[in-house]
C-alpha cells in the first residue's frame, strides 16, 4: 500500500509559496489552516540562521485560536520538534487583559494566537496569519497593522472563505487580480479539493473505505447542506454578485469624442463575389479609411491588438491600443465588422497589425469560427505575440478586475460612442465574475443586434498589453519596391511581419 503525502497538492502549493504576502480564497473545511499550522511549526522550530521566526495567529473567535494552536502542537509531534504544550498567557493592551494561547519551541520562537484587535500587533515581529479574514470586524485595520511587520522581514498570510462581494476581503481579492497589490493569490474550490483527494483523506482519518460512489454521495450531501449558500461556501463565489459591472458615469469619464469608430458591413451577396473582387473592395476601404489613421500613429510607442470574432449575427470587433510613455493605454480607433467573410476579416486584421508601430502582442477570440483567424494570426506573427484565447469563466475572473481598475484610474480611454457604451454596460456580474452574459443582446444604432462585442475586444487588447511577453524582433528593411504601403495583400502574405513601423 502506498503511503499518501501528509499534505494534499493544494496544501503543498500553499506551504511551498514563499511570498512575503499570500492570500487564499477558499471553500469551507478544506484544511488550509491545518496546512498553515504545519508551516508555522517548522518555522518556529528553526533557528534564526535557518529563517526561524515567531508566528502571530489571528482568528475571529477564541475557539479558532485554541484549535489552531492544537494543530501546531500536532505538527510539532508529527515532525518530532522540540516544543512544549499549549499554554494560556495574559498580557495588557490599552489597560485591557488579553488572553492568548501559545506554544513555545526550543529554538526560542513561539506560535501565539491573539484576538483580532489591530493594536495587538503593535511592536511585534515575525509572521502574521489572519484566518477567516472576511469575518473580522476591522479587516482593513488589521491588514494595515500586519503589513508593518514586513519592514522587519516578516510575512503575512490571509486566509478566508467569502462573505459577500462588498466585503473588504473580496475587495482585496479583486485588487490582487487587478494587479493593484503585488500579493500572491491562491484559490481553492470544493470540487478541486475533492479531486485532489480531500474525501480520500477524510476516509483515511476516519477509518472508512473510500469509493467513487461514496465520494459522489458525500459531495452531494455537502451541497445539500449548504443549500442556497453553496456557491459562496463551497464554490468560492461571493454572494450578492449581480448587476452592471461598470457605471455609466465611470465609462463616460474615459470616453473621448475624437476617437473614431470605423464600421463596415456587407450584404449577403458579398460573399459570393470572386475572391479578387472581394479583396480589391476591402483593400480600397483599408487604404481609404484605415491608412490615414495608421500613418498618424506614434512610431515610438508600443502597440497592441484585441479581437472578438463573429461571422453572422454579432459583430467582429478589432481594438488596437497604444501604450504611452506614462503607461496609459490609448485607443487610436476601433473597427466594427458585420457580415464580413472570413478571408476579408483576415485581410483587415493583417492590414492593421502590419502597420501598428512597435507591435508587441495581440489576443484573438479563438472560440468556434474565430479559431481560424486566431490561428492564422499566430502563424503570421508568432506564438509569443498572438494569444489564441478560449474565453472562459477563469479567463474573465483573472483579467476583468484589472480592466475595471484601469477605468477607475483613468489609465485607459475609449471612443465616445453610444453603441460602445451599451456594450460595456452589458458586462454583468454573474456569480461574482464580470462577463458578457451568454444569452443577452442589445440593439445598436444600426438596428442590428450586438453582444457586448467591443467590450470583449477591449478586454482582449488590454490582456495583450498587460499579460503577454511579445516583443520587437530584429529585421532587415525590404527593397523600396516592396514598401509596406505599395505592396498588395498577396505580397504582404509573403513578407515578414512589420516591426517598429517599417517593412
């Protein structure tokens, strides 16, 4: 029989993360505090030269404090560390007697459980563990006090289930995803914990025989027990997460009337025209409408590209971004395409990207029919510069908070356009995640349906700017005959992609 690891994979990942500040949003009863106790026991048992230190644990009630110190004592025995038993101590804080629970190690370090008053951390050194953070009365004050310990080489660990989307703990999670704070973020959902062996470990510790059927039945019991609260308690989705993602006032605050929206639509017969006719018509439109805007771009700043694909019904949208010297993301123009054939969408996308100065990276919608355009763009510009994005709940969860932060910080802009406003307003909070609802449509100024297409394209472009590692490449200028402005689309397909504003 194979002896299992004491810690499950998600517990191991948490303990192995050496970040100065790390945060975990988690399901109920997945054993993360227990895993944290193992790390704290090893830290307290180590010498100063081996990075040993004190740990200050803060739960929101006395029972949690006792349980955590008992867990530390368990790990001390499991690791055969030299440590005493749990003791109770009293110290005074602002003329009040504060009861603490402590376990002392032969190294001279200790693990102490305090109450959740921020002043209790005053003058302390070492590590701070804030458990069930969402349920503390003054979490913001507590975190502020804990962060002071970082100056002396301490570390901060913040662990909690959720308690509503307006709770300071959820706001901290959103700040992490928006990159407003440089903290390490972990997420443990109930189903993930079960897949990684949670119920098997429960069976092992209780002497029950595990089976897939028993595990399925147990998981169903957990969801039935939490009922309407299961999404928050088990699936790590903050409650009350509904409504518009961005207010109208916030969107309009970043809109600029001078940014053009270029709209191109073709009738149903266009797709039946010979290829050279379709290519010529689109090339004429690009030369007349796009070229003047592209030649006006600043050749000294980086450019990015985002795309949301549609062939029939919804719009395809292409959204370039320029990153200014102050790191603001500026929109030079937006392109909306309706009922444009696949090849002509490729033609337009390549026309734009080929002429973006210092083109760094782009992100393409690779769902369904969009996979074709995403793939040929990757083949043309390289896998390091083109992301083929399969939009998912996980992608929205990871990327939308930072986009909202850019609106709030006024570090991004957009065209002043009623249809784009409607697209951005269509993004909704669903189960705590900002995304375009699958089955909701609006009607645009042309009387046709829209599905938040420009909002997705903007999110893609911002993702390319913030998350991709694309960069400039070395090149040799082509002869004058193949100048990028004179070459035909067929010639462009045989040339290397443009960089830094030249072919």
